[in-house]
């Protein structure tokens, strides 16, 4: 069980690192962008999606390795057989959707539960970041319109 806790800790740290670095990168490039404010918002949303997909993929990879390489549990249920099963399972956990048609067994139950908590926190972070960026852009739009 110690190895599963360590793997889970590493997955959470890597997910937070990915999220932080991508949001920091988009924050750094936004001021120098010459596109309209609405297009900047689309860039933010695209980067947020890329971050979440990367984090979901990271957990999916770990689920596959934990099942096939390290025999630390597995997933069962309505499987089609392939990497997409792990991605789908990971996305359902990360978003806290929890469909139930695929479910974890063994030590993967621990990882899946922590992935849900991680996803909840990172999705909240994305929502907060997007809201702050939108507020800033709306303020810029109002300032430009009030000068006319």
C-alpha cells in the first residue's frame, strides 16, 4: 500500500505542476498578444482544456501501468479493451462524474478517489483563474468604451 500512496502523491504533485506551469505560461503570453480580448479568452480556455486533458492522461497512464505492469489493481466493467478505457475511467474520476460502468479494483480504488479530489481542486482553480481573467478583460473593455 505504501507504493500506491507514493504513486498517488507523485500523480497529484505532477498534476498540480502541469496546471501551474500552463496557467503561468498563458499568463505570461496574454499581455503581449495583439488579438482581440475575446480571442485571449479563447486562448485561456484552450490552455485550461489542455491542462486538464494532460492531467487526465497522466492518471490514465498510471492506471494502465498499475494494472498491467505492477499488478496493483485494475479496472473492470464495460471495457472495450484499450487505452481509451483508462482515459474514460480517469476522466470520469477527475471530473467527479463517476459513471459507474467502469470501476476500480484493488489499490486503484485509492488512486481513483484521490484523482477525484485532485480534479475537483484543479477544476476549481481553472474556474477561478478564468473568472479573474474575464474580470480583467471586461474591465479593459469598459475602460476603452468609456474613453470614447
